C-alpha cells in the first residue's frame, strides 16, 4: 500500500520547522536592533529551528566607505547578509563563504542615511558577530578569527 500525498505532506511538515517561525522578535525590519559603527554585535541564526532572518539597523551619519565583517562560530552555515536602504531597496548582497570562520566585505560606498542588514540562514545554525567599520579601521578579529570577547 502506498501512502497518500496528504500523509507525505503532513510527515514532511511535522519533521521540519517553518522558515521564520522562531525568530525571537528580530525577524522583521520594523523590529531591527540598531548596531553602531565600530561596535560588535552578537546574535544567532538557525535554519533548522526557524530562526532564519535577523534584521539590524545601521545609521550612517555622513557619506563613508564602509566594511562589514562577519564572524561565524559554525562556518559551515549557509548565510547571506543583505544591505537594504530605508525604502527596502537592495544595496548589496553579501554571501558567506562557507567553511570560512570570517567574512570581510569592504569598499562599500554608502551615502548618509538609514540602512538595514538582513542576515539570513538557509541551512545550518551559528552564533555570529557583525561589525561595521569605516574603511581604514582594523576589524577587531583580524583577518580570520573571531573578535575578542
């Protein structure tokens, strides 16, 4: 006897967590946590637990050349950092290089304004640290290490 499609759909849905079902409040742009230039910010993502997106807010007071630095406790995560303007338009899309404990995206020319960083996990889980710096400032963690605690 073959199982029905409805039964298969139920079993698949029961074995997985829905995208964005357990994000803890920072899963929408309106609840984005503000991060400051030059300061580190820690958070957690888990595709398997339904904590897929995190939103961060960044205020750029004057035009600047910026770098975004991400440090991953579990470098095998599949993740993306999308930088959006105040209207939701995509400014940059930054892919995590799977297997590397740190990503350094530099040379981002930004106008003064309000920006949002959407950090999204599509597979895996990791604690991560974000740091946004003006070009010329050294990241807290160097090239490929986590920032100091």
